[in-house]
């Protein structure tokens, strides 16, 4: 099966019908270079570590955001998104849905605001709707690894 139809199938499996279309996801993943990852894990077996590691291996600059780590993936970790210096192209969130809203709000307050990506199984509907109303691209309940592999 062709990757475009597989990506459409992946998008259809997401619980958020307001996610960007396949071509918009492709454009986002092609443009984004520096990704702040909130909730990045120190445990290699967790998706919150393996997905950012995969992206790092594909040329993305991963900026770890984890208050319980000094370094992740060989890079300095920051306690909060507000502590990350310089511009980021995307904020990726690996926190439970009940915590994700606060991180979506914090990401939406950044001046660059290219995109916010909540990983598979994670939703913050009210905050995602508010961010989208500000013109920010928000992806919810979708695995960046799976999407990137199909592109």
C-alpha cells in the first residue's frame, strides 16, 4: 500500500478529527528542525524516549524538557519549556492527558508557535481548540514516529 493512504489511515485512527491533513503533516515534519520534547524519558524502552531518539537520528534537534533529568539523548535537559533558550519549531508533549493542557497553554504562549504535537493517546481538547483558534497547528493522539515513517 502506498504511504499516503497509510498516513490517511493513521490519521483516521486518531481520535481527533481536527488534526491536520496528511499533506499538512508532511509539510510540518519537513519544516520543523528543532523540537522541544516535554516529558522526554530517561528510559530507552518508553515511547517518550524512543520516539525523540528516532527523530534525532533523522536529523531533528531534540531539546529535552524534563525536570528530573540533567541530560537526555546526550543533550542538556531543561526543567520547564520556559527555560528552553532560542526558538523551537515544534513542542512535542509526552504527558498524560490530564496534565497535557497546561503544557499546550505554555507552548501556545511561545512567540514562534509553529506547532504542538501530543503523542498517541494524549488529548487536551479545550487547550488544542484555543491554540488552533490562534492559528497554531496542533496534532493530538498521533504518534510522530509512525507518521514520520510513512512520510
